[in-house]
């Protein structure tokens, strides 16, 4: 099959061919070194006329820019608003009434009182569940492969839980990155540590692949392309995959650069978590040194039945079941995971025009020649290069790794990144609104040991974070590019659903056990794999299976990203089904009745429980004409509930 263009950049190429590069992008492309490739610069801390307002250096950068435009920041959000904002930002759930009362009564200064709140929320195990979901959006997490033969990823959830635990443990971000690329190659002090590191490489095995592809080399190159795309965009914010068939149209990335990187993953074996019983120790899925069971390739899932674990059927078996609705359940083995290990070591020949059977000379693995970026360490002859690539990405002087992650953290706390295109720091991406602040934070991030929690804490204790959200369409900076106020943020699917369950007293913080996906006989989008946990289950939403091409309607209604996409920033749409969900969805109706019962069918208690405040006299009067369940549903549909201010 001759690929004329990479699937990851088809839209970009079409746009360039039809309309050309925009004037702004063309101007940036004339510069051989884009801003994001340039080394980190430690900026001077700016002076401000108002010396009382800034709490720290972050605030000084913000205020200095505002003062330059003769603007002032808005006033602070009141404590009741602030604790709700912090709770949803850090835990994805509203604060309890006791937490609110304690914060409101705290006689300490606002700075000291809020620091106590932030520190407590950062130590909550709910923090990892909240922030792991942000990361899973970036790495296109799913529990099935997607496409026509939507085979299940039986052990994807181990990677999901690894991400949750990594955020809760405040695993240094450089280590977090390295383990996802080369966890199997990193030294480990214990068996448990090595197991943990191997699970991290599951990120590379989560791509949506066409299992019907009859050309093995094409399938392998597609898999490598997916891995290059997720690694380059997640960690560096650049679209290297667009150079698969030709030199990148807008980035300083050549096809030789692409295949120098491709050779690294071409020399690695992608594992799905289904055991190949013929591998044994010699095949590499069992490490006699560490006693760690490793999984085998995805294609083992469609191999001879005798190779499959109990409960797992091949696609031939599925066709022979006769009953297309028969559920196929899978046994769970805690020793297996998804991930990668080194395979046959070889460079990847350039596929001319993307054609796997029209090849040119292979560049050496790891010989990337990107302008201004430090060179990669030389890859040893018997190494895939993943370890060297991970070391290169996580060196303190790499200009992209820390900038991209700091921007992601800022985006989730302030509603929009300092770079508005979190997955694109390249020519076609947005320039930073505050480049000096971005570099200041990136350097602080590295200096503080790549600690995500420390960086989040620093951002949240700033005066900038604590500003009110009140907007003004007549303001000179109505779009808030200069950060004179906070941005209101609409609750995403996960905190919305989780909060409904919590308010009704139905939410559990347990993790579901075993494999939560099942197969169903027959062909088609809904015929292969489905999740065993529905939206009515009491678990946090992050634990519900994400089956590609079979996402629950509720997910898409509230802008859950397609799990084949790398999505660092979710879309925010306003559509009629969102309002209808609160009006007549059976799930909401059931929970609303339970919420009303929990509140003792008392109007004041209902307001306090849902909105965290007492009703006004006008609201009490208006509520007299509504039964309690209807009142609950009405409040759940309000902007005051659905937004964080």
C-alpha cells in the first residue's frame, strides 16, 4: 500500500497545498530555529509599580505585563468560591461542607489559610485520579484497539492505574517520561520497581491499529508512526509524524530525522498483555533475573486457540460461536501488562512516499538533527535507542520537555495555556503570551526536581490564580490574554458525573477489580468489544472502560475526546443534549431523587448541598412551586453548578 501522506498530517498538508502557509506561520518558518527549540533562558524578574499585589515572581511577570498596558488585575475570589475552585482543580470533586466551613472560619491570613487547603488537597488520593485523566487524554488511552476488529486491550487498565499512582506519588516528571519510553531498560533496585517501570511503557502500546492489515511491514510502520506521534506531541509538543512520507511542510524536521527516530521503535517489540505460551524465558516475556512476566504481541490475540488464556477466543473462534450476542469474558492475570521490550536491533530504512516496499538507505538510529536542540547520545549497536532517547528528552537543558509540561499544568489551572496550542509548540502553533514567564516556570520546574505537585502548588498560591472570574466585554483585554482575571471553567464529564454520584451518596473510591472489557460474537463496531461497567456504576469515571468506537453517548455529549486522538485540550461545546441530560435522563432522575432524600427534602439544605451556599429569599419563593426532585434537577442544570468560577 502506497501512502502519499501521513494520516497524522493529512489535514495540515491539505491546508498548506490549498491555501499556503499563513503569513504569520511563513514568517516564523523563515527562522530556522523556532522559539520553542531555543534553549531555556533564565529571565530577569520584572519590577512592578505595585509592589504589594504580587505574592511571588509568577505574579510579578503577570502584573508587569498588565502595567505595561495600563491595566490592573481584578479583585480576588471570595473564600467560598476559591475552595470550590481548588477542590475541582485538584480532586475533580466539590469540597465537603466541613471543609468549606473550616476554610471560612480559619482566622489565618488568606495566604496561610489557602495554603492549608491546597496542601491537603494535593495529598488526597483523589488528586491522582483527577490529574491522571488529563494525561490519559494526551496519550490516547483506551481499553480496545478500535477500528473493524475492535480487539480488547485486556491490561490497559494497569497503565491507567500506573499513571494515577505516579501523580499521587509525585513521581518526578523526568522519571515519569523515561519510564513510559524505556521503563524496561532503566535500572531497578527491586522486582516491584522493575514491574512498575515496565507497566509505564504501556503508553507505547495503546495506539489504534488496523488488525486487518494484511501487510505485516505496513502494520509495523503504522505502529511505529503512532508511537512517534504520541511521544513527540505528548513530550515535545511537535508533530514529527508529519515527516513520514516527506520533509515536514512547516517544521524543521526532515524525513531522515523521522526515520532516525523510527529506527528506535522499529527495534522494539510492542506487547499487548496476552501471553505467548511458546515464548518462555528464551522469548523474553519472562525475566529470570527479576521474575517479571511480560506479555507478547497483539497479534497473539488472534493466534491458534491453544495459545490463548482461558476465556480468550481468537477471531476465528468468535465467528464460530454462532450466537453473535454471546459474551466472551477474559481471565485476569496480574502478571501481565502492555508495554514494549527491545526486539531485533536494526535501523529503519526510509519508506519512500510511505511505501513499505520502496525503501531507501536507513539513517542511524537516534541521529536527529533538529536545529538548536542538543544532539542525542550515540545509540550503542546492540540497543534499540529507547533508553538514549529517554535520557535525551529528560536532560535539564532540553528546551521542549519542561516547557510543554509546565504549559499543560498552567492550562488546567487557568483554563488556557500560556501557549494556547498545548500539543503544538511548532510553527503552526500559537506563540506564548508570556514567554519569559513560561521559561521562568520551566526552569523552576527542573530546579525543583521536576515535581508536578510543587509546580501546581506554586501556581495555585499565586495571586493570579486567586483572582475572580468576573468578565467585562468592554475591557481592553476582553479575551483575558494578559490574565487580569481568572477564566471560568466548565466541568468536564468526569467531575460532573462523579459529583452527581457523590452528592447522592453513591460514589465509591474503590478501584474495580479484574478485566472490565468483554467480547461479543459477530462483526461490526458493536460486535467485538464492550465495557462491563456502565455510567450507572458507582466508580469514579476514570475507572470506566474506554472502548474505541463504542463510547457511551454521555461521554460524547460532554466532549469526552475521541480515544484515537492526542488531545491535550478538550473541546467545549454547548449543545441541546447537555441540557436534556439534566432534564430527563433516567440516571439523573434516579440520583436527583437520592440527593433530595439525602438533603431531607429541605430547600435550604438542597441549595447548600448542590451549590455550596444558602438560597436567596427569591430562590426560596420560586422553589415552592417545585417538588424536591425537580428542584434538584433544575439546580444541577444551572451554570453555577456546571462551572467552576
